[in-house]
């Protein structure tokens, strides 16, 4: 479990566009994530490096060196052009297959994903939310029920009706089954890797890794989920996943296993 909390250097006012009591924003993230619009077009709001990046409190500076903004831009451009030339399915498959192997090995404690892999994920998630959601599924559902082949479907073919149905089934099952307790060690490893990626990445490339952190912490029943969701919203008030997590945390919406644990503790 990371013991540090994120903070911004600038833009310290909370976003005003996300009312946590707005019923439209209070869907369970497990269900709402599959309805989130996959933006397959480049988001051109950010044209220059932004100084609103965040740092970690108590960070000892022993993490990976910061990613170069221009290098990430070049990676994202290459990926974007490949998707336009060869199509989403082929380009996504080639982009994520190798990095996903390293990610899964890292979650098992075999080895930490290298710098190139983390940069590929940061650039990839910026271009398509499908890659982000594959990482989420890899953490909240075990490999017996969601092997790499299924994760590749989520990452490469997000618009297929069969893929959407499979994702919805897995997320709903995991959310509603109180006997399905997450592998906390695996999730914490994933959170640490994502935090390394987020801290090393300039805005806007840090935003989606940070949103995944907030989601996984919410899934674990960790109150720091709201902190990271708010941090994400301070960097991008339009990040819908972070808005859903912040709203769910505010309203006490949690997976069934968390509720069952709370009830058992109160007996």
C-alpha cells in the first residue's frame, strides 16, 4: 500500500463541474465504466507541457526518471497514425501485447515493467480508454476468469458487442458477489506500478494512470480512492472515471465484498 498521497503544484481549487450529489454522476463505477464513451480521437486540448503535474508526498526520489514530454508525444502520434492506417484492432493489438505480458509478470511479482513498457501504457491510455480498462480488469478479476486473451479483447476490440457484454458481465459479477474478494497484494502491486507511471508522466499522460489508481483503491475499500480521484479531477475536470469514483466514495457505494466485511465487523 502506498503510504504517500498525491498533491498538485497548481490548480488547487476543486473542480466545480462535478457535483457529487448529481444522480447522473452516481452510477456504480463497475457498471458505468462499460458505458463510458471510448474516445478514439486525439484529445487536442493539451498542446504544450503543463506545469500542473503532481508529486508524491514523502517521495524519496528513487522512482523512475520522469518521462520526456516530447517523447511521449511522439509515441502517442505514432500510435494514433498506426490506428488510422491499419485500423484500431490491429494497431491496439500490436501496441499492447508485449507491454501486457510485462504488466502481468509485474503483478505476479516476477519483475517490474520497464520504462519503455510504462511509457507505452501512458501513451496508449491517453489515446484509447480501452487499454486503461484492460488494466482495470486485470486487477479486479483474477486470471482464471479473465486471462490475457480476454484482456487483449478488451484492449483491441472494445466496440464489439461481444466484448462489451463480456466486460459488463465480469464487472457486474465482481461488484455484486460478496464472496469475490480481490487479491489485495496483486492490486497493491498494480497501484504502486501505476503511481510510478503517473508520477513520471507529464500532464495529460498522468491522468488515466491516476484514474485507474483511484478505481482500484475504491475496489479495495480504501478511503484514499476519493483523494486520488479528486487529484485526477484537479488535473482534468472532464475525467469521467475519476468523477464516478469520487461520487461513489462520497455516497458510500462499494463492492459487495466491502459491504459484507463492514457488516461482519459491526456484529
